[in-house]
């Protein structure tokens, strides 16, 4: 698990294809690796990667074909900057929100508007994820925990303050930049709970909330 608070900006230094997947090496810059061991997780642009080798200031991870398909990693190039966050500890200050590092979709920057000392970014909203994206709700963009400020049809808006710009790769975003998107984990579980509850009620009795409402028993 992660919090979405970026600890350092690293750089993709190697990509070695292997069958349907690949092994990537990340130069970690200011990220402290002294407490990292093989098998630990490091979120890289919001993708939970498992450390398979460690260098002095870098780590390598294997990437499956599933990860390449579901994230923007397939389009990354050597030299690209990436947001980095080590897995949270039980003692970690919870400054962001619950982030799993499992990317739901790739979104795209469709507009950038400068407003005072902050910047508004409009991003495309994948239709299959629209139910999980709510105004003032949490969302993860390239591993960064952010707040959705407004929704408009098939887009949503983020307002980025200077501190976040300076600590992440957001300053490099342009119109057309593709980013990894992870919706709020809690929303996923609530949907699963309600869906299963409804299915169980239908299977056991055939009486549902919608059925009662249609027949005037409840409003």
C-alpha cells in the first residue's frame, strides 16, 4: 500500500524486453534505498513494482504483459522521469489516501489553464471509471494523491499548487501527455459490497429495493 505522497523523482535508465514482459531499471535520485530489500514494493508513476535487484542508487523490477497493457509503461522511453514512493509503513504519516499501485486506466491531459499561482489540468475520464470519480474525491495520477475539483461530461479537473508541481513530474505535463490513473480504492470496495448484497437478496428472495419501489411499497 501507498499514500500517494511522492518521495522523489527518478529516471528510467533501462528497459529490457523479455518475452511478453520487460525488466526496467530506475535511477532513484534522492530516494533513500537503505531500508529497501529484494521483494519490497516501490510505486513508480503509480505502478506497484517489486524490487528484484538493487544497485547503489537504482533498482530493477520485472513488468508483466498485463502491466504493460494496463498502464502507460509500454510507451515510456529511457530518460523519462517517474514519481517514486516506497511502500508505506504502519508508522507512516497518512498524508494522502489509500493507494494500491494497481493502475485502472490511462488518461490524457486535454487542457492546461494557469490561474494565479496554481494550474488547472483537465483530464479525460474513461467511461468505465466515471462512477468512481467524484467531485472533491481522491484520485491518483502517476502515483500522486490528488483531489478532483470538478467534473464536466467526460473530463475532470485537478488544481495543482506549486509545492506539488515542484515535488513531482507534473511540471512536465503537456496537452496530450498520458498518465496512469487509479480511482479511490474505497469506492471500489463499496461498489463490490453493494453489488454482492443486491445479488444475494435477489437470489434468496427475489425481493429487491427497486422491486418494492416500483410497486409503491417504498419511496
